[in-house]
C-alpha cells in the first residue's frame, strides 16, 4: 500500500532552516511547524519541486504525522491518498516561476533594452534643498517624499527635469512625484508644472506648507484632474494657519502630517481631523533616532497583522524576488544622483548615465532596492513569514534593522 501525502496547488510553502509554513491563499489558513521530521519532509518536497511525498506505514501512524495530516485536511492545505495500485500520483510542482522573464532578459542585452519600458512605473524628482527655517527634520527624504535638508546649493534645472520626465514618459512611466524645497530659490517651478499638465501625466507636487504659504500664488491654481498638491506638515505648525488652509484647500489638496510620537498624533486627531472633518490626509511616522519605542508600539507588525491580510499566490511569489515598495520606482536627487532607494548606493547619475542604463542597473544589480527582499536579509530570511510580511521599506534602513516586528527578535 502506498501512502501519498500531497499539498494543494493553491498553498504557498515557506521553508527555512528549522521550520516551515504552509499558507492557503484561498482561505488564509496556515500551518506552522518546527517538528524535525515534518521539516525534513517539507524540505524534501521543496528541494525536489514536487507537491507529493510518500510516507511509510510507520510514519502514517506516528502522532506528529497523523496530527499534521489531520490539520492539513481541516484547513484544505493537503491530504493523504492511499492506493494499492498507485503508480504516478498527480504532480504539478511547487514553483510558479515569475522570475523567469527577468532571468531570461538578464542573459540577453537586446531583450533587456527592449523590455526596459515594462518596468519603470514611477519617478520621484527632488528639485532642491528645503528652507531650513521650515524643515526641522534631518534627512527626511530618506523616509518620505520630503525636501532634503542638507544646505546644498545643488538643484536640478527645469530643463533637466523636463528631459527626465520626457524620457520617463517615453518608457511608459505612469506617475511623477516632484518634491520642491525652498520655492524662493526655484522660481521656474511653473515651467515644470505647465509641462506636466500639457502631457496630462499623473503627477503630485510635494511642498512644505510654509513654503507654499509664502509663495502660493505660483502654484495654488495648478491643481487639475491629474495634478495634485501634497502639503507637508511636521510637528512645528500653527493651528490657525492650518485652519485657513483646510478651509481653502481641503477638497483639492492632500495634507500629510509627519509625526514623531503619540502625542503629536493625538493632537492632530483632536484638533484637525475630527474638528474639521478633514478627508484628504495622510499620517506619516518619522524616525528621529530617539523614538524607537513609538515605532515599536505603532509601526512594528504582529503575527496577527500578517495573517489577517489575505495574500494571493502570485503576490507571495513576487515577494520572493522583488521588493514591491521599490520595484519600478526611481529617485532623482537634487545633486543629480539616481537611486532605486535613497538609502542605498547610487544606480547612476543624470550627467553620465542614460535612463536606460540606470534601469539596467536597477534590474541587474543584486544590491538594487528593486531586489532587496526579506528572504535575502537577516534575520528575516530565517523567518517562516518572510513572504507574508510587507516588503522592506525606508524605515528598516533608517532604523538599522530589517525585522520591524514583534515576531523575530
């Protein structure tokens, strides 16, 4: 008699050194185990790329295997098939090779050149440094779409920015973010806005509310169906000023409040969100080097957070190869350097590299932000939830640890 245990094709397997998880993408059920014998069985299935495993009669009556099979049946994750004449049970393999396309492209430069346009989805351009009277947060651009505060005289000329947008548009980019610092030092912003509105490309202008307030005549009428303005507020603001802005712009602008502790959130909630029924807003935590406990209590994720979200088989496979927070996105800093993530090493610069060359590096460079996944970093690579967990974000880099969770210490 042959005892064939099989795993359903809609189940995602994560196997690490001494543990595994089986996740049913249809109902969200999961099985986790550190049992040595069960781990050996799952590792064998993964290694051989088969959804089946033949159990001996002795294994079938062992408590650990019996309980595992029963749980698999209850959660529709797998089952045991017993047949005296079983010769070739159904085997559909475990891999969904979403990575195949890019792996083939890597080997063929012609194919790489022709496929570049498939990958660039969004660009973010930092025009100049912010006004230090208003900024108040250091290196905010490494966490958010926020003006650099590096006192740099570097800025991207309007014609340079327009050429970047033209190249991106030619390659199929669907979204542009423009981060504007000190508006008084960038009087030609209207030229960029006019071009973006002319090509009708989905765009968002990010600007500190103080800079906007001092120079609002230049940009307040720029809003359109595909052009948004996002006002940035850090913890130093005047309620009366914001009240007037909400009255004038709340229906059209997006209000982004950058908070560093729970008191700031409570203040914003009580004095703005509830009082004025503000709808178009975002709350963005900022790590300042001293507020890790705030992040631990409000940003770090729990096991329940991961399992309460439904995950598709395709998305879980993508999480193995690509970082969904960064993939398809390119950042142009005001000094001309270009990044897949502002916290990582540069992928080129606009003076010496074409956009195609920058994108090639984004795809081929193993240290690219596009390819920085949890199964490639410690300690996440040893965690059975590494594909279920949200992709690595800017917070992990600035805090200096990849496991922003209360699961793996």
